[in-house]
């Protein structure tokens, strides 16, 4: 053991950074009595004892340490688990601020800081075995502080999000070199970029790329947490998503591959949004492994009850304590770090946990306020998943501007309108009234408006989605009434039972493209209805990777541990999938070229200044204005929505018919201009010549279909 000869240049700058022929080290462990930084070379460990600052930061300058050095910490202090004190110098701890991670963690008894005793349900006896031989290492990397200069900076009203797993979206892509499939470099390959740009995507939202560690239960079963919502480091990219050559070169090359991916996506006009998990860590509950935070400051990083047990508002064993200044600082420092590497935005997993003062959520929480006002972060996109599993955990619409939010009410309303209600009608029952669907089509003012503008937010606060990584794919919504999660190893108990899906009369996929199967045309029209509603509603649309080509997970609605063909996108397309891809591209082109299909304010139902047509009008199938009471009639399942394109665009008319039978629709008068039909979900093949209709002319809307018209 060595004594650090000099303090760090800045003892408050957490992490390890190169400086003056060595490294400055700083780690927050306010209740520890001693902290060593340990460097590893070959099989040899060299420890340096750090100095303590009044703020509880242990720091020092270690000479002769360069880029690529591997290190960790050991912390001495009280062992009193019932009071939340879990110091154990026998456990090597990763640096919470490490920008590189190398090596694998072995799920063995040595990585736990306690020894189980017969009949005990809570850790009592401190483990004396060394965890270092079975632990990963933090890695010293060169300082990187330059933000990307080629950010696309896409406005929210033009943003189209593509949610994708960093591995799964390219793992089976045949036109990408095999060594790049499933990697950061694969995402930036010209083939992947061409697909996104031709589709019309402006932002790719990646499931967690921060380094993660799977739950011990899964590892014991020979599985892994494929989604990655089990963070091991908030600053280091996951090495498994780097190409073999980058991994062989070390943590610095892994980071370079990630930043290279960001740069190339930016060059193509595509923003990069990261799904981040600041609500819990991979250390799990009180009986989980000790890998980093628990051994440094268990009672500061985590919410604990009076007996030292972890409060679990996340369903993952622990909840980070966002009342604690240094926990908030860690999250903000991490966000700034990724933003400075060029990342354009963040989607916050279980974001209600980030705004809790213990049990109670507040939109004025320090972390939320700082995230939207910080000089580095105020310029990036912020998206909240507005719920968690704690008390009063559903908070959709309650986050502070300029946060956008995942709109689960949009998801449920669209599925109900097109699928669950259709299934009810097919069984001789009555569906639900369409009133909620009207709210979702127009931006969910009931959730995000909070009063007439400018007093509230805008439709752009709503990130609309019908599917996400969590749940059925869009194809599976039309093919399964029940989840089929047997492969997950939990006896089909996991995953949601509230899918609002409809199998159209046959459970499971039809493994044929033979259109003589009467069920296929209807299922595919239902998919087009879902996609059309998603892309043409007010708000910011999010497509789940593979839905544009009809991807299936075989009815698995919780494929979190399926790192295989169940979750990977299959790019070997049948003709119907290629046609669906063209349809989605066409819909996005309509949205992109017509401002009436992507409004930036909530509609008032009145003409804007200088216009004669209301900004939004609702019509019955008869072409007459739809009376308010009709929204409550579950039998009125066909209606029309007319949006004004004033002053520079075309008016947009959308017809929705969720009845099983065809309906004769009279097109409304509008401003007296003729309409061109530009899309019909009945079209399996896109039309090359569009028909023209006069106001008052009758049009037949097929059962379970939608149409789009633009004025000439």
C-alpha cells in the first residue's frame, strides 16, 4: 500500500482523469474511514491510500499512471447493514464515474459483501473473501470534452423517433458485414443509415447502451438481461455492443466506436437519443451483489427503510435516492458527459422515481429542474417515461416543460379503437365510445394542455406510440389475444395481461403469404390502421424497430431475456413486408410535407387569424358536424377529422371507420375545395394515381379502415 504523495488538482472533480504525468482520482464515500484506489497490471494489484476532503470526497494524484490503466476502489468503514452501512474492503468497487469498463463479472459468492447464515433473511456477517479476481475493472481514458459540431437539431414538430435495440436491429442484417452486425459500427453502416433515411426517421432512440450487469437470477438460469435496464456504469458504454476489433483494442476503442456512430448518424441527419436508467442500479436489493455504489455510500445512493432495506419503487430491487445531492450530481454529470459526446437527447426510464422526495413525486424536483435548465442539457431533447411502481406512480402529463413524455394513453386508446373494440364487435358485443380516440388524435390536450394555450404545453409534449420494446410487436397485436412468454422461464407469469390486442379469430401467426387465407388481408389492414393513426396524429411519433416490416416475437410480450432471433429484427422480407415498408415511408412523407398533419399547438375549434376554416373540425359520416353527444355513442364508429392547412399548406381530412361493416361517407364542405385521396389503409399496394372528390361527394369507407385526403 502506498500513500498518495499529493492531493488532486481539483478534489471536487469526481472520477479519474489524466494530469501531470499521472492521474487525479476523486470518489465520494462520506461515511468511509479509509479509501484506496487500486491499479492492476498483469496479476499484480497496487493500492494507494487517498486523502479525505471536508465534503467526504477521497482524492489524490497518483504518478506514473497512463491511459488504459485498470483500477477500482476499496473502502473501509463501519459494517452495520441495519443502518445502511455496508463498507467492506474485501470487495473491489468500480468507479461510479469510470468512462470505460473491461472484463467480466462472475456471478459468484465472492462479489457479495455478506455471508448468509442459517435462518437469517438479512445480511449480518461481513464476507472476508476477495472479489477482485471475479470483478470487472474501471479503465482510465483520455479526457473527452468536445461536443459534436454536426448535430442535426431537428425541431420537435419534425421529429420521428425509431426505438431500437443497439444489437438487435442489425444482428441479422445480411447487407452489413458479419463482424459489424449487432454493434455500434453496424448502426452507422451505410445499409442501416439508408434504411432509416429512406423510411423518414429523424432520431434513433437506443435502448440502454450504458454498461450493464444482468440479474443474478438470470445468470444462474443461463440467461441475460437483453434489454440492458440494469446499469453497471453511468459513464461507460456497454462493451458488448462494440465490434470485436474495438473490444480487442480496449475501452478507449469501444468509446471511439460509439462516438463514431453518433458522428455518422449526425452526418445523415439522424439524432441519437439514449434510453437512460437513473432510477435503479444492477446491485439489486439488500441481498444483491456489491459492485460499486453500495460499498461506497449505500445509505446515500439508495432509498432505504428504517431497517436498512432498500425501498423498491422500480420493481428492480432498489431505487436511487434523488434527495441526495451527490446522487443528483452523478445523474447530471453523466447526462452532461454523454451530451458532450454528441448525444442529442435522453429518454428517462421510470422517470417518476427521479422526481420523488422519498414517496412523493413533484415536478419541481431539483433533478428535473436542473435537467431542463443546465447550460449543457437545456439544448437536448428530454423524454420521460412518466410512471414507476411506487405510490401514485402514474404521472403522465405532469412533468415540467420542455420535457416530452411517453403517452401510454395514446397507446391504449389506439389499440382499443382498432383492435379490442373490433374484437368485441366480432363477438357480438358493443365496443367503447370513440371520445378518447378524439383526444389522442389531436395531441392529448386533456393530459398536456392544462388550460388553453399559452398557459399549457403543446401536442409536442406527447410522444405517441402504439408499441415499444416492452409488449407485443405491431404484428403480434393483430395475431395474439394472449401473451406467449413460456421461453422466458417464468411459466408465462411475466409480462402484461392487458394487451388490448385482437387475433382476428385465430390465435397465432399464419405462416404463409397466401392471400386466400381470409384472415391475412384484415390483419394487415389492422396493422396499417395502427401505423397510420400513429404517424398522422398530433404529437411526436415513435416507431418500434421492425414494426415497419411486420416483425414478430411469436407472441412474447416481455422478451427482456431473449437475446436471440425472438428479439432480433429479421430483414429477410416477404413481399407483403416490403409493401408495408413502402406504406410506412409514404405515410411519413405525407406527414413531413403537410404541416396540417403535425400541428404545433392544440386546436381551438375556431379559425385562426386570417383564416375562414376552423383549425380543427369533426364531422359525422354524413358530412355534417359531429355533435358533442355523439362521442358517447359506442355505435357511431365512423367519423371525420378536418385540419386547416392555413396559411401555406393543404387542408387534411382523415376518415376513420372502426365498424366491421363498410360505411358510406359524405366528404365535408370544408372551404369548398376538391379533395385528393392520398392514402387508404385498404390499399395493400400503394396507388400511383390518386382519385379526386368534390365536397359533398360520397365515398365508401371499408370496414376497419382509414383514409387520408388533402385539398387541391
